[in-house]
């Protein structure tokens, strides 16, 4: 697998006009009001999820491990993987959350991996919280984490310490 060529390809998008109008019509408030206070731009991938509890506390929502909104947003990455990596991911991460769609090419597999944000949060933490997990999967989890870290989704791992394992891969721990 080529870790330098994992790319975000799709994510849940919101129709802000409809969402805001619904909040104003039924709650007499804008559900996005808290985004400005937190400094979260409407274009940030985490903006929609952070508004779903209609409490105008987006950071609290993102930091809540039980936030239901995480189930309503999905994210997909596209990358090239060899058969070994596909076997590893199917063997080690059995969950209905992950959808792996490989397309065999003459050289390798083109893969689209999709999960809801709760799934990505759990996947990344699982593989970055133990040096006993496969380093190949841990590196993939770190590449995904690095993308989310550049957005407000970084708050999903708020309060979790980040270090490096002996092989220089990401280590997450409480």
C-alpha cells in the first residue's frame, strides 16, 4: 500500500439552507450559532455533525464519545492496496461500519473505504492505541488521522495523549 497516496474522496454534506431553516422554524434559533463561537467554518467537514444536537455547543458534541451525530456523517478514502493489506483489514477489523470496495486492476486493488465518523474514530483509536496491532494497519490509521487532524474532527480524539511507538507510528493513550 502506498501511504502517501491515501486521499479523502467523499464525505457527508449538508444542505445548510434547509438545516438552518428547520432549526429556525421549529426551535426558533439557528442550529449553527455555536459554530462561530467555536471558530468552526461551515465548510469544515465536522461542522454538520457538531450541530446535530441543536445545543450550540459544537466542541462538546465532537468531544462526546456517545454523540449520535457521528453516525450521520460518513467519510471515504480512496487508495491503492495490495491483497495483503485487504486481508489484514478484513481479518483484524470486523465491523458492519466499514465498507471496503476493492476494484482489482492489473497491478493492485483500488480501494474505497467508507465508515461513519464513529467508525473512523474507533478504528483509528484501536490501531493507534496498542503496539501489538499490525504496524501496517497502524500506519494506515495514522494517515487517516492526519487528515481528520487538519479539520475540526480532531476534537474526536480530544484528551487522548499522542506519542510515537518505537517504529515511529502514532501512539494514542489515555
